[in-house]
C-alpha cells in the first residue's frame, strides 16, 4: 500500500507494548520522569499563585531613567571625568581580586585534608568521615555574605575580612567537590602501592593524588571565578573592594555605580574566559 | 620458602574461600595455580602478602609466621614481594618511569617519598628494570598511552624494582590477547630463570599454566586437590580439579 518495507517493522498496539512482525512482544516500562515533570509543573503553578503581580507597578520608563543615570556622567561632570573615574577604581579592583585570589588558594589548601578525611574509600572509619562531612556541610550552609558579616565583627572593616569570608566559603564547596572526586578515583593503583609495602599516606600520594590533581586545579580556577563575582557583593557588608565603592555611591552617584559595574563586567568576563581556557588546557 | 600449615579463610559474609590448605613452595619455583572461578585461587595468592588475612592456620615466609605481623613489619614483608594484577594497576596519568619508581617507595621514610625524593641509585634501578623488560624507550611516556602488553611489562618492571624474592601474579594475562599473552608469560619465565625469583601465578588458561609453570597446584572449593609436576598432569586430573571437562575458553588452544 505504498508503505516502505522495513525489516524490523513493528506495530505499536499500546503505549508500552510493542509487537514485532514475528509475533514476539516486548514491554517498555513506564518512564518515571513524567511523574517528576508533573510534580514540578504543579509546584510551579502553586507558587505562582503566591506571587502578587500587578501590571500597574511595572514601570519600564523608570528602568530607562536609571540606566541613563548609571551610564552617563552626572550633572556637570564630563565624559572625561567618567573615564578617569574608571582608572581611579584600580585600587579597589586590586583589593577585590586580591581577596578572591588569597581566599581561593587558602580555602582550597584547607579543603584538601578535610576532603581526604571525608572520602569513604580512603578513610574507611565512619567515626572519621561522618564528622568530616558534617563540618563541610556546616560551612556550605552559611552564605558568603553572612561569613563576611561575621568576619567584619572579628577583624573590622577591610580586605582581611573579605579574605576570611572567601576562604571559608571556598573551604566549604571545595572540600565537598573534592571528596566526591576522591571517591570516584581508580583504587587499583592504591592496592598495587599497598602491595609494595607503601604506607597509606604514600599510597595516597602516588596512586590517588595524581588522579585528583588535574580536577583539583580545574575546580580551583572555577571557584576563583565564582569568588571574583561574589567578592564584589561582599564589599557591601564592609569587606572592601569594588563592593564598598558601589555601596558608598548607590544613593547619590549613579554614574559611579555604573562605572564600577562596567569595570566588574569586564573583569568577570576576562576571568571567565581565562578560566575556561585554562581548564580546557588541563583536560 | 613459603609454608602453609592448615590454612583456612572464611570471609565475613560466611564464604569459605580456603579450607585446610597445606603447601610448601621452595625458592625459585614457578608455580601455576589453576581452578574454577571462585575456587579460592585469588585468596590463596593474596594471603601470601597479607593483602587478605587468613582466619586460621599458620603461614610462614622464610620461617617468619606472618598471620600476626602488622604495621612496619608487614610493610617490610610486602616490599620483598612483587605483585602483578589482571588490570595492571598502574597510575594511568603518571609516566612509566614514575610508575616503576613507586616500587622503591617502601624503602624510604614517608617524609622523603611524599616529596618525590629518591636516591640516584633507585632512579637507576627503575630505568634498569625497564631495560630488562625491553621498554626503556617508553620510560617518559604516560602509562595510559601504552598497549595492554606494554602496561603489564611496566607492572613487571615496577615489581622488579622492588628487588623481590617472590612475585605473585593474579591472572596476569587475563586481559591480554593471545599473542601478547605468550610474550608476557615469556617475560615471567625469563625473570624466574635469570633472577631466580619465585613466581606464583593464578591462571585461567590451563594449557598456559602447564606450559610455563614447573609445578601445578589445583584448587577446588578452597581445597588443594592436586599438587605436583606440571608434566605429569593428565586429563583425568584436570577433570578432578574442574569437576568437568575443560571448556574451550579455559584453554588458549595453540
């Protein structure tokens, strides 16, 4: 009847039962993903009922006004002032990059021993890896902003509190990501090292570390990228850097806020490009 | 000399892997262990360097009873025993040379080896082992770039660098093709002959075991059912070890 002849022609008699031409049948199991999709859709609908939405409060003109305020010089200032101000931001920018860099390195190095203690395949004792995991989960529940607030209490306003916040934040995520990598490592070389009479430390150094190092470095670069972004916000609670500049000007000098945002945009973009380039080279 | 006296091993899950094993293996022997999968071959082999601890009986290596030793003493025992694995167990991302050098780790204090500090003599030893195995030209290649046969030779070089008296091989050729298998088995024969190193190997292919080993130990359900010269073994004995006649995949068939 004009239907092309296919060797494995089959009839779909129902959603799940497939009959081959030779009479054999196979039953395709119900895909549970549809339950998940339905639940998510339902929740999304229910939550949307909770959001008051009034189209009269949306003022697109206001958005236009603030964008113009931010990206043009204010009052009697000239464009020259605007760009000169960008150069003046050099020092707070260095502060921002400084706290991201120092925090990433210190936090990552601190995470390494904790990640080892949390890895079930290396430390087989639950009374060690369970507390280790609890510590890292604890640090991960605290947002970087809150860490910075607490740090400001202890060491006062400035870059140091930013470094402490970034360090603890990095420590929390790096230890979690790293222990998961350690647990997926090929343990056969570890067994081989132990069979040569090496201690567990030595076996870890020679059999596990070489497998973990490239991933560790890749995560390090990625977390640095995240930290550059979040450290701009930290200035808001007193941790110094670009964030404090934005905070100081947000009420009166929109143009200066705009300049800071442009600068951060360029810096974050460069860090991202550099990060993805370096991480690709590590593969 | 290795001596098993009434050795048994029961795993925590209740599986009896070895049952009343008595054996004596002299220095310089080439022993092939044959038997069905799950017969206890691997457990027997791994009990010798205590990668698996026996549950009863006594096991002597050069008159030292090893079932009670631990810590430093155990590591001293292990560094004199090379071990070869079915899946080579090399650190894939590391160079061949660095893999072989790990055979010397147990000879030095941790604070030195952790920083990768090895005496010049050890570095030379590693390169010489690679030369013995005929892969010196691959020394600075990453281990995962080599073929299976070459990787097993690197593993052998690592074992040789330990300067062992004994090499344990757990299915050393099971993941190699037939031609490479013969080459690697020749390497074992060479090591056994030229350096007088005792070789104990578990083997899946019976004909290979009969060809290379001078002595065959047949294991069935955790017990030694045959122990003797590889030349005097006949089909009837093999049926006794395997409980049936051999399948074609249990002989290499040359």
